[in-house]
C-alpha cells in the first residue's frame, strides 16, 4: 500500500533502537525524510546510516536527551516544521508505591508526559497552519490495564492519554491527528532485560524465562519492532485521517479487555 507520505518530514524520538527504530524504518520505507533522536550518538548514527543506505531518504541525527529543556531545544532547532511527530521515551523503573517520592513522580512526568506535551505544543501550530499533520505517541499497554509495579509509568502515561484525548479533538478540524500506540512485550532490549530479571529471580534459563512470559500472551510470541513500526507508519499515512484520539494496543492479545 502506498501510504501517500513520500517526501514528508518526521521527527522520531528515541529511535536508535527498539520500537522507535521500528517506526523510523517504516516511515523511511514509505519515503519520509527523518530527524532521528536518541541519547547515544554511536548507536543513533549507525541506525541512521542503515536507513539512508536502504531507503535513500534524508536522515538527520540529533544525539540529545529530549526529556531536558536543552535537549528539546536542540532537536526542535534541527527539525524545523515537520509533518509527523513520533514521541517515545523509556519508562521509569519499577517499584512499590511505598518507595516512590515526589521527585520520582516528577521525573516520570517529565519523561513520559511533559516531554511529549512540550513537543506537541511546539509543533502542532505549524501542522494546523499547513492543514496536515500526524502525531503518534508510544505509550504502554499499562494505560489500558495498569501494571502494579509500574505505578510511575501508569500515572505519567495515563496523564498523557488524558491530554491527547482533549487536544486531538481540538486540532482534528485542521487535518491533524494525534493517536497513541500501546505496546505490550516486543522483542527488544527491554524484553531481554525483563527476561534476565526473571531468569535471575527464579534461577531459570533465559529460554525458560522467555517461554514463561510468551505463555501469558495469546499470540504466544513477542511482537517485533517491524510490525510495530508498520502500525505507526499507517497512523501517519494519508489513509488514517479519520482516526482521532485513539489508544491502539499492540500486545498480542495480552490485555484482557473487551473495550
């Protein structure tokens, strides 16, 4: 399918690896020029070089921490006025409700709620003026079904979801859509880290830890960054203009919910 976005420009955050890279690759395959951001310069440039070589698109890299004011300023200066924004940031650490302080919550809000909002605040006016734009926020399946040990993430990402619910309906008349993608377990470094934790805690092999987690997913496997990226690219396409303010699960059926 021709997504109808060849030649457009996208900012994709945290895109040196994992789900962010999956989104960047799918957009590049559709002919979208990219500004890719991540904190690690070496991994970022390696991924950007690969996408340039494979798809022949223009790729600018900005190695900066987008959750900081200085990092956002650097990224925004490089991207100018993009047509597409994909926000993404790693989640805060797990823990117990009794362990979290106000500073822990502020850090979680900065990374997983206030940073996406700041980027949207900066870029939505240009999109609405031009009469076209796409924003996709990578959040988490925990927005639909909270994960107890991820209370910091649950709180921050749900706050972002509420913001998107209202804002998306305000910008939709101008041809701009905002939607959220909610990943479950995908075959990324994050999944490997989680499996390593289970392996150590239960004194089982990595293969057994992975199999144990896969058994909890109706699809009986982890998702891939490529299929996640394909879903992101579709939401950014010319065909998705009637999808507004939605929270779309990509979790292999792991979230047991009717609606």
